[in-house]
């Protein structure tokens, strides 16, 4: 090399430049590799966070398992099937946020820690006494049950192991447990808690249930057909394989896989998937980190049409260009496999759990050009360009798609037949909500307040209430699924029934709560207000039990006074019922 640099005639200069280019390429390459390696080997403190519970940790759900419309952002920690377990701060810090909501996380605490992480404790039954007092004071001040509070960093300083709450089942929880997350305080990205040293007792390999092959272009096919094909899967211990398939053109693969853990009956999400073609890695993703705001891409990560039909989730091993998920460490050609005639391909897929238990799938493919016998005939309607606003009108209705409601250009068909508005397109996930607008001219002014928009779904064409906004005759709903919509009326007020007190049994001295059952026939429970002697009192709403309850210890009662309890409950259309019961306090 030195001699080349010493004697630089023209030809050698050329070689010289080539060498320098090569060297700088290598420098750039290595610094990128170094950066990449640094990024993927991010250091997580493994002994910093303790346990949020004082019982052995066992999980009902793990990080990034696939849920309704989101990746599960934490661990669901079992609480021995009951509520009321002590919940502790897992490290020193301060409470930065407290929220109470009927749905979602229910009662939740966020603690910010000095090392830049935030821990989240959700579905709580109640907060520790000092926090509970602070929350209730604020609920009474705002006269609201649902509330979000951001205490000052000095208000609730906690030490590792401090009691912060009792575990519960509030919000969208389907059984008693603590939902626990570790996030980056700044970005709010959630991390896999197992990275921080939480025990993960798992020596069972993931299970694979399905492998599906997808032809991705007009010229591609699986076994001569342009429709997706489920491949027959044979299993030997943890090794799965399919029979050889014939294919042509660009194809993709998808798998349905879950994990099991030792000593539990639950199923969990898998941790890592790697796919290679003829020995060279093609696509890989790992659930270490969930970037805040990426949940809408979940439906681009799964076979969404199949999910809407049968409810099972196939994870796609190819990436649509509009899928912006950050979970991929490798996505060569977006995971798309180009099958050429006369060539053979061995696809190997490795499915891993956090403890590196593995299942492998091998799929032999032979490239073979055949006449395509079955074509996708999904594209009915008129073309729609995704990256601009689109509006469609019928006689009495209209549909407005703001730009990028759809992930990609598609075909759309908007029709009105009688009262029913159909919004049809090939089945696909939507990126955001769009507006369905009805002009309710055929209703009288007396009827109009009870009119609302419903979606019509299922074989029995059942109607489901859609939140309806009204401006005179114009009713609007913001929806996130395609399909049928119709105008309907809801004139029936909620049913409200006192459960443990009545006009005849109105001595509250021996009760700790006033319990009222609330149900609605159609639109669902909207607003409710409870007062005692005209003053607002806090009633908590447990929607899964159709229960409103007032904790009597929240108010001071005396023998001398008389009390009038009044509760008004409205459904979402505005029909309301009032319950009014005089109370006495005679110990
Ligand atoms: Zn959870």
C-alpha cells in the first residue's frame, strides 16, 4: 500500500482513490456497526427496580403480546386471583401522575425515578391513604370521578418499597392483577420489564399454530393461486416443517405463535423472530422496546383481514412500506421473498422467548411458473388516493376521510340503501378515524333528540351505538372501521336500582357503601351525578359490574340531621333516570 501512495501516476492515483474510498467506507461501516451494536445492546439496570408486590411474581400477560388494538406495554402480574394486595414503589422517585378512569388503566400511578425511567402501576383498587385523600379532594373540587393529576415532584416522594396502593381490577381489566410498566420518562417508550431482571420462569419453547404464505403482487402465486395459503405444519418436538410448496414472484410469510411459561396455564407473546432464506438472514424483530405512538401499526403487523374474520393473529414476516414499527433489527427487502423459476429456497424461521427457548420452522419452496388460476378480485368500487382528503356523498348521508385515514391507496364504494349507509373497501386496517354524517330530515323535532348513529355488524345485523355529535339535523360519528351504518332512536332511559338501601331500609349507620346498579338497553351509561342534600358526592363507576358506589366514610353523618340522596343517570343519547331516597344515620 505504501508503494502505491509513493508513486502516484494516473492509474495508481485511481487505485489510490478507490482504496481511500474503500477505507472510508469501512470506517463508516464500522462506526455504523458500532453505533448499531451500541443501540441494540443498550444497558438496562438489572438490580435497580424491585418487585411491586410482596408475593412471588407470576404473570398473566407479558410485554408486547398482541392485544385488541395495541401491543401490551408491560407485565400483567397475578395477585392470587384477588384484589387488595399491597402495591409498592419499585424504586426511589416521586409520583408524577395519578389518573382515575372508568376504562383503560382504571386507577393508575406513575412514578418518575432519578435514573430516567418511569414505572406505571395500573388497575388499582385504591391508593395508599395519603394519596387517596389527595385524589378525593381533587375529585370533590372538580366534581368528577374521572380525573388526571400531576402532583409536584415534592408532593409525593417515595422510597423503594413504600406502599403506594392496593391492587384491583379497575378500568379495562378482565380480572384482578397489577399491570406494570417501565418507560423512558422522556420519550414514554415502554421497555420489556424482563430486561431489568424481573424473574421469568420459562423453560418451555414457543408453540407455532399456523404458517401462511402470501402472494404479494399480481404476478405472484402460491401453488398456482393468487390467494394466501395456509401451509400444513408437521411437528417434531420444537422443530416444525411444511411440505415443499411451489411459488412464483414476490411472496411473504406469516406465523401464528405463542409462548408458554413454566407452571402457569396462561399464554404469552413471543419475544423474537428471525427469518433466513438459504442461510442468510432476511428479517428479524425483537420485543425489547415499544416506541410511544406506534400502536396504530399493530394492525399492519398482523394479517388484519384474517383477524377481523376469525380473531386469530398471524404475525407477518414481511413489512408493508407503511408499517413504521421500530421493532425490526433487520428487514432486507422488507422481508419479501422473490421466488424465481427453477430455483429452490429453504426458509428457516426461528421463534424465541425471552429465555432463548426456541421453536424452528422450515419451509422448502420451489420456483415454478404456472398459469395463475385464482385471482384476487377484491378491488370493487372507485380508486381512493390515501394521502389526501376524500369525501363521498349520497342523498341523506356523507362520508369524510381525512388524509391518510387509509395506510395506502385503495378502492372504495359508498352507497345508501334506505336508511343504511354502506362504506365498503377491501378489508384493511385504518390509520385514523373518519366521519360518517347523516342528515336526519325525516325525523320530527320531537324525535330528533333521540336519534343516533349505529353501526350494523355480524350475521344478525346487530346495531351498536356510535358516539353521535349533533348540530340540528346533522348527526356525525367518528369511526375507525368500515361497514354499515344506520340512523336509529334510543328513547329508553337507564335502569337505576339501589342495591343495599331503600326508602323502607334507609338507615345507613351500618353500611360502608351505598351501592346502585345502573344498566342501559342501548347507548350505554353516559353522565351521572349524585348529591346528598344538594351537594355533589363522589360515586365510583365499576362498569364491568354495572355498579355505582358511594363510600360513606367520605362524608360526616350525624344522628340529628336528615339526608336526601339523589342520583341522576343519563345514557349517551341523553335519556335520564333519577333516584331519590331520604337517608338517616341511627347507630
Ligand atoms: Zn396489562
